[in-house]
């Protein structure tokens, strides 16, 4: 799989830009702030329908424009596919696949498989559990696009259930209905248990498949300095690495019943996959709080490389993006990373200084300036 062309209209800093790409390595070079990351962010949006930099779509639209458009031509197995996305802040985004409209934007998921490593990924190790949950769910959807619907259904149920609990909590606090109207809570419990069990089963299976790749990738990046491990940490005690969906659903239903009073008292949902975490360890210690800066970088990189290797093992090699990564690595880690990814079918590297990129990865070179991208040579 590779991207042949990327076109942006009113996306971030670009009024309009077209970049023609080829298999192999491509290096995007330019000073900080000229729009290198905007280009790979757009590719990431095609792959995940989200940005790795911001939580909402509004910043993706160029100031003064009403909408942004991303067009991405993808080649896979000798076939060409055009994905078009129109991003309209405050409204539902529109999408086309092969020039035909699709009913939901998420129907384009799976058209482009992409793994992006960026400086923000340090938060996978040092940040809140939400960062690690997103990592798992994005990878889950990349492998099995149907989980985009599962994820959306679960998030909708949690939002509705929280609204119900919150309204009842506020009613009690303000002296209204003594217990609030919780007559539909049992219905939402059933929905949460069903959708939550499916999402939880997917995550558990994913972590089981991913774990050996993380250990291997960290060992390669860090040159054998410590053993990395991952494990899923669930609010549901019965969850294990060989999940049975029916058992998980029953377990979630029971856990919700047991937590009912606590949830009513706090006005929020306390049980479910939205409260879970991916535990990262180095040897016997948790990586968060104990790993050095260099170890944290190596761990974050290992998580992305593990995702890349897992997707490759599924038979469809993803596009690999390394966004401003080499400036953060010492020479040893640079060279080891170059050895690990040198065989990628397509790789995009952004940097401010071309010399930061190891010789074997320099490939085609593009110069990025304000609002423009030009191929060098």
C-alpha cells in the first residue's frame, strides 16, 4: 500500500497544495512552523478520522475558510482508490470513496492503513490513560474497521448514561426530585454491557497479539537495555487475555449493578472500557514515573513500531510516518530505527535539518515552505 497523491484545500496553513508521492522513503524538509506536520496530519486524518494533535476539527480548517478538503489517492494491490473528506466544523463531515458518497464518514476507514510516530507520542508513556486507550482503539479500528461502529456506539451510550446520572445528581443537589428520574438507567446498563463487552473483547485480543511485538521492538530500539511489557488493566476483574464476549457482558452488567449507588452519588459512569488502561512496564517497574526521557522515547517508538509490525503481519503493509522524530533521538537510536524501518514500502519523514535523517532513509526530498511543497532535484 502507498499514497500516490495528497491534495489539501483550506487545510491548516494550506490554501491548496498537491504532493505527488512514490513508494520508498520521502523526506519533507523545512523550518519549524511552515506546515510539514500539517501534511502528515492530513494523512493521519484519512486513516483515523482524527488528528494526533488536536481533539476537535475546528483548528484543521484554514482561518477564514468554511471547510477543509482532503483528497488522497491510494494504491493497493495494483488498484487505485480515491478518498475525499470534507471537514466542516460544527457539522457532520462528508466523505467520498472512489468518487461515490458514503453514508457515514467512518465508512472510509480501512482504505488507508497508516502508522504515525510523532513527538506527541511521548504522552503514550507519560500521559493519562485516555492516550493509551486511544492508541489501542485506533489500532483496533485499523485492523478491523467494523470496530469504528462499536467504538461510536459505546461512546454514545456512555454519554447518554452520564447525562442521565448527572441530571439526577443535580436534581438532588438542588432539592428537586429526591432521586432524580433514573427509570431508564436499566436500559442504558444493558446497552453499555453489550457494546462494552464487544469493545473490551476486541481490546483484550489486540493486547494479546500486540504484546510480543512491543517487547521485540523495545529490545531493538533500546539495544537490549531493559524488557518492555504491556498488560490490559480493566475495571472488570473477570477480564482476561482469552475473553468470552458473553462472560464479559454478564460481568459488566453485574459490575454496573454493584456500582449503581456510587455512580448515582457521583453522577457519572464508573465501570466500563472508558475507565480502563494499558499498563506499560520496564522490567518490574511501571514505565510511567520510572522511565528516563530516553527510555520513554524508546517505549513510545516501540509502541508505534509494534503496531506497524502487527499490521504488516495481517498482510497489508501500512504507510509509515515519522514526524520530526530523528531530532529527538541520539545517534545510536537513529541508526537502529533506520535499520528497523528501512524496508518499509512507503515511509514519510519530516525534519527541519536533512542531516538528522540517516543516509539510508533520505530517499526523495521535498522542500516545504509557507503554503508550498516542492520536490527537490
